[in-house]
């Protein structure tokens, strides 16, 4: 099994929710056993540039 974690940054702050909801649609792909889309909690001590995380 191949696992990927992908990070996304929205160009504009007001687009973050649209990015999240659009990526959530990928969870409808047949045979997807584990798919999670979440907003970044912005607690990284080095960078908070990431808005959405897909696992």
C-alpha cells in the first residue's frame, strides 16, 4: 500500500474552505479505504504556510 500526505496552500485566505471542500470530493473515488482532508491547526514552530492537509 502506498500512502501519501499532501499539503496545500490557498492563494487567498478566504479560499481555504473552498480548497478543503473541493479536495474532500476526492474521497468519493471508489475503493478509497482511507482518505482524510483536514485544515491545518497552524501550530508548527517553523512555518504555518500550509492550509489543508490530505492523507
